[in-house]
C-alpha cells in the first residue's frame, strides 16, 4: 500500500494507520506495519521506529494534515509528538480482517509462551509446554485483547487457569543479608511475602535464602532498601525454582 501526500510531497509506503475520534473529529497517524503492537507491548521503545512521520492527519490516505486549532481543542496541546503517543496508546489500528486474525493468533501464542515460562505444576514442580497452555487457554475460551500488553494478559490467564488446572507461578530464589539491628524486626515484615525459608543464619547479620512469588520481588526490594537505609543486600539466586530434567508435562 502506497499513499501519496501532496501537502508535504512524501510518499508513505508500508503504512499502518492508527485512528482515534476526539471532539467530533477523526485524527490519524501513519505508522510502520508490524511496529504498533510492539510499541503497545513495550518491546519497541523507539518512537521513530514506529511513526513514519511525527504528523497528525485527519486523513492519511489523502495527505490531509490536522489543523493546530483542531489538535488543541481535541488533545489540549499542539505538540504533535505527544499527540502521536496518545493516538498510539488509545487509537484503533486499521487492519484487514486477515491481518487482524494473524496478529491475534501471534499474541495468543506470545501469551501462552509467557505463561509457560513463568509457571509450573505445583505438584511436580515441572513446567508446562506452550502447546498445553494454548490448549488450556482455548478450553477456557480466552479472548485476546489487542490493546493490552501480552505480559498483562499472561497474568490474567494464570488467574483464570488456576480455576481449571494445577498451575502456579514459579518461585524466585532470593538471598538477603540484613544488618543485625534491623534483622529481627524486618524479618517479621518480610514473612508474609516469603513462600519458603530454605536457610537462615543469624550471626553478625541475618542471612536468609528463600523462595518468593515473582510478583512480590519489588515490594521485598523496596522494604529492604527503605528499612535498612541501603545497608541490606538482596540477591536473585535463580529466577525459577523448577525441578531439573528434560521431561515436560503434556
């Protein structure tokens, strides 16, 4: 698809249009195909890799550029780059039915892959295959949401799958060393966030090796930094507590 814009004499090719309606008017931006979903999922961080031009149009195919007063009325600013970001975040990607189907299939696979990487069967401590997770997602009739990141949706899927199968997020193995003075008090605050304490040594300072849910990591990190004023240390020993072996459940 090639679009000729007489207003600035730029020929835009490989165009994906993202459209939004604001203040009763239609606004569009011209993006590179296959880059919009990457921006929304967070895998693409360079705006110039996503936008063909930092220009807001009322009609990309006709090359009709939006007027400044229309932009200010609809978005509260005339900063075109900022408006492009708003449209990228909230706008509707104009794609054919075939393209939309392909994108949704890819997102479905990506979500299943994230779930398989982050979860295990709690009884065997072994990971599930991507194929099994895909099958389970189809069984619960999970519907992909194009506007949400795959990571956010993976967390939703895990919650829903827990109702129909044995699955839980794999644990992180952490070691933290706490100053003696704050150690006992801080340990009590950390207890609700810890799944299993594997070892504990209280001599000059308190050293604990434990398993935690990955979702608690940030809270534990902040708690140790704030309560010890930077004197405590936190180390990730392993990202997944999974039994060794090549066997994967089908």
